C-alpha cells in the first residue's frame, strides 16, 4: 500500500489485516517499554492545516512508538501563514527527505492532490468534508472490540452528516466489513446524493433507536455539529437540535444495554451528546482514542514497514 487517502483504498481483507495488526500493536501498549524498533531511521511529518488534538497526537505517538522520527508542522506558525501554497509547503518538506506525510487540510481532495506532487507516502488525516480513513479504521476496531464482529451489525451514525468526513469514511468501511449503517439527522444535515450511499437514512432518531428502521441498533455514533464549516441556518436553534437529535439520558435508555456509544471527538456536551451518555459505562469515546494509537501504528507499519511480520518487531521490543 503506497498511500492511504480514502477508506475505499482498502479492500475488506486489507482493512481486516490492519485491524489484526492493530491488536498486536495494542498488546505492546500494555508493556512498560512501548517502543518497537520497526520504523527506526524513518521520518514522518505531520502536516496539519486544521486544529486537532487527538488525531495529531495519536499519529505522533504511533510514529514514536514505532521508533520513527516524527516532526510536526502546522499551518499556524509555519510559512503557510506567510502565503505559501500547499504544493510549495509539501515540496519543501519532502526535499528534506521525509518518508511519509500525514496531512490534515480544510479542503476536500487536498490529500489526493498532495499525493500527486510528492514522491513519499501520504496518509490522509482528514480533508475537508471528504475522508478520514484512519478514523474509520479506529471506529471499526472499537466496534469489533465491543461487538465481536461487524458482520450483520447495525450502526446508527447521527448528526451533522453533511460536514462529516468521518461519516463518509465510516459508511464505506463499516459496510465493506459487513455492517449495516443508518444515517440519522435533519434533512438539512444529510448530504445531497446520500440516497446513492450504501446505507439507510432517517430524520427520526427515536424511530431508529426503537428499531423501526432496518432493525435494532447495535451501536450508535454521535457526530459533532461542525459550526466552523457551517454558514448557519441548518437548524432553528441548538436547543431544538438537542431535543430532536441529542443523545439524551432518555434516548440512551432506548438503546440495548450492550450497545456502545461512540463519538470521534471533540464532543459538544449538551448539544449532540449529554454528559450522561458521554460518561456512561457504554461510552466508548476514550476507547476510540486508545484504539486510534494502535490503528495508526498498524497503518504506519503497513505503509512504511515493508516486508516482515509485525511479530518480529514486537518480539524485538520484548527482549
Ligand atoms: C473528527 C475530524 O476532525 O474529522 N475528529 C477527529 O478526527 N477526532 C470529527 C470532528 O472534528 O468533529
């Protein structure tokens, strides 16, 4: 695999291989010495043009635990704020001899463009409202941990679907792994063309939670209302949105007792998710964060590690 730009870059077999490798990587996280020598001598640049807490630090920790050198370059504080183009910034970074760029950018398609300009590996860490493939992998990983297999499972993804690259990548990956997905949100927040996506849609969260749309729900993923990508007017008031689409304690009670609650973060507590849901034992939000490091280690390993079994590195670290 040369790049990871979209969830559709992965066959189901490749995705499962990454998830299995991630499980081995997670076993390493439990050790006192977490480092593997696998990517020693490799350099990864995190090129982030949008704010990020978990994705950037997760890629940084993943790279470091594989012994790569990781450099962070952000839009703020770099020559981008002096007007440098994405292409010039990328070519400048690669001229230093880096092996991979992990890129986050507000423009949909930016990661694909970048991959056409540079000769190193490119991993998409979120481009506009388009794709966020490693988030989809960590969501799939978390769901597998909680539900066993994804085959035949019904996942409801709820909220601001229109602006969500997570929803796009999740629909592709989760359905490829055999799950059924129902997207739930007000019509204004369902994207144009959603009818052609391989999933059901609904405007009625309560009906979905009662199992009236494509059967009982095995897991629910709440999405952040992305105010920074909105011009306003998508719903009357935040109060009304929370009343119709927020995961309130009452709605949490409608969910099956073993059904996990996911959220990619950052959460708007009191808007799309109540604190009761976010902090309940069913919440998998911090599990997702933890899974994220293991999954990104697996992705970096698959892309940069070359031949050889991951166990080789795992064993070396244990010596
Ligand atoms: C998501 C993103 O940036 O797309 N967050 C994340 O990567 N953890 C979702 C969001 O910003 O709401």
